[in-house]
C-alpha cells in the first residue's frame, strides 16, 4: 500500500464572501426539531456557483472549513442549481452561519448577518454539529 | 377556519383536522405553518438549575432572579400574543428593566418609520385588490412568507386585477441572489452586489428624475419606466434591503417620495413582531430598545446585541432563541448571566437557561390577538386543549411573584 501523501498536505485556502438567505425547507425543519438531522442538513451547508467550485477544486458533497476572526465551522458544499455568476456563496441563516458573524455592530445593534467574509479550505472532518457549536457555552 | 401563527401573514383560511387532541392535518398552510401548527418534537419541561422541577417553583425562581438583578432585560416577544406583550411591558415597567424584541436586528428600522408615518403604506388586502406593480426588494417571500404571492400579491385575481399575473400585474425582484421569488419575477430580476442597494437606490432616483444614472443606465431606465407607469405599486422591503442600508436607512424616504403611487410594506417574519412594535410604540414612542427608568429611554445600547455585551445581569427570553439567532461571538456573554426561558419547545437558549418555563403554543393551544405585517389585527384561535399555561398567564404569575 502506498502512502497517502495528500493527507499530509494542507488544502489551499481561499477567501470567500458569504451571504445568508432563508429556505422554507429549513424553516419547516426548525419548527419540527431544531436539533434534528434535517435541520442540520439544510443549515450546515454552503451553496456555491459552479465557477467558484471549479476554481477552488471543490465538488458537491465535499466538506469545507469556513473560518474567520469570529469562529469556524465545517459545512458541506453544494453546487447552486441557479445560474450564479460567482464571487459570492450562500448559507441559510442558522447557528452555523451565525458562528461566522461578528457581534461588533459599531454600537448600532444590528450585526452583519448577510455580509460575511471567511477563509475556505477543503477538509475531511465531519460537519460541525449543533452540539459542538453549543458545547463551550453549557453551564 | 383558524389562523396560522407560522409567520406575519397570519393566514386566516386554515382548516385543521384534530384527532385525539392533536392536529393531525392542516389544509391551506405552507410547509412552515403546517410544521408550527403540528408542533415540535421536543416540548420544553419546567426546570431550575438544569434540573426538572415543577412550574410553580420555576416561576418562583424566575421571579427571584429578576428581583435580584440590578439590570434585567426582557427579550423576545415576536412569537407572543398582544396580551402577553402588554403584560411584558407592564413587567418591564415594574422592574425598571431593559426591553427589546427581535425587530432590533430585523425590521425595526422600517416599522418604526412606518408608525411615524414617514412612508405611505397600505394593507395586504389593498395589494390583492389593486396592486399592479410589485417590487420584492431583498425579500424572498416564497421562502419566508410562502403564501404572500398566492394570497395577496402576484397570483390572486383582485377586484381591479381580474387578469392576475398573466396580464394585470408585474412582479420585480431586486436581490443579491436569484431567490425562489426572483425566479417567479421572470425578466424583472435585478441582481445587485452585496451592499449594493444604496448605489441602486441612488441610480433609480436619478432614472426617475429623468437623469441618466451612473449605475447600469439601460436597466435602471427600464425599471424606472415600469415603476412610473404603476397605478398602485408596492415595495416589499426584505431583510436583504434593511441590512444593506441599515446605516443610512432614511435614503429610502426620498425614493418613496419619487414614487407617489407606491406603498412600502415591511416583510416581517415572526407572527407578532409588529404587534410588539405597535404596543411599545404606543406606550413609549419607540418600537424597541428601551429602558424603563421612570420614563422610557431609547438607545441602541439597549438592543439585545449591545446589552448582552455590556450591561445586563439577567435575561428573560419569551418565545425566542437568541442563542440560535444571534452571532455566536455574543453568546459567551449569555453564559455569565442567569437566563430564564419561556417557550413551548426546547431551544438552544433553553438548554443553557437557569430556569425554563414551558408555555402553550399560541394559535394552537391558546388563542389571542396578533398584528399582521400590514398592521391589521388578527385573532388566533385555540384548536386543541392543553394543560400548559399561556405566556400571558406565566407573565402575570411572574408579576404577582414579584
């Protein structure tokens, strides 16, 4: 058996802009069970244009780490079914997207929920669970 | 027919099939409404210090926490009935507490200006009957208020719009993303870059004034021509637009002035956010972010995000899940103060709460009054029997215990 050299190489990192949106299927899952697999499936997900995915060497089903100064999450990538020009990726608003949002609001009280910049890199880790997002805040 | 508490459309044409005191089936609801009415799988149970307890003890402990706090905050309110909201305002006054709701990081900026009559507005029924040009701006109603287009705006055959979307109505989407609503607005989708709304507004105002706009002149002139021809137009302001121009929100006012046949409609998510905004506005002159201290003081430092970071030492959350909806970076502040959570379901916030108090689901297990996104008062029905107290009763008991 050969050595899997790839696992010792760090995946390239890119900067990505992310905006959030609402999804009725995620909203339905939230109403039913916010701790359930269906809610996580719709939330722990980054939708990207085909162009951006090719540029970054990503495929649907890959998992990526999104990180910035405010937090990091691992989510699954999906190719957009829309004709997106690229340059911006999309996440359904959820605790996963909120992990990347600053609480610094310039004193105005409205965070930049829809204007996220993060570093993106391919990883083999499992997607971040709600439990692990919550973990450090349990009393 | 009953009313759905799924979103601020408060659809009042819902049929429910009840079997063994459970809603087995709903008719006419959207996916979200059906899920809300059928109920969550994890009902909240009363607890104190993360241990199961009875509801009387939970209320007593909650009262003690609030009584011992020097700077308590009461937050949530968008998923509560008007009656509970009024009780909450009285509780906040009694405790000299800070009070805020989810509109603080949602549509509060717009609703405040609508209540101050800075914009022309209308009812959803006016839109159904009269509107010929519909602008969804930063709003994906198909996913957030899924029956908006079918009940009120694009598809119905209104009194003056008998030919509906086929001939009588034009729907336009202005958005960063080709949303499901934008898909419907075929040929009238204007894609803008993130934070591009301000530039778009300025260009559109130029086009409406007969000047050649600097930004996408051909498309802007084409859009201005459509808007100018409108007999009865509506701009549905979504969170995409609100967040994008939050630092210069009043830029919308001169645009609205240039469109005298248009009305501005806030696209509200939670079913009674507007109810809270109207109640607090009536009481204080402000829609959110107040501290009661003899009189009501309004300041952005009383917004939930700023208050959590700086000034509060206890938090009562009613019908909301700030741990889920706020930036994660604000959450550690929650871990340092006692949180009291009143909700029908287990939430992320309830999982860290010092006290949890379950309540009945409004519109399913208890009735009450609400205010639709357009300001129309709508009554919720009680569909099934329940042993849970409703949130007004819980707040009244808290008030007594104080």
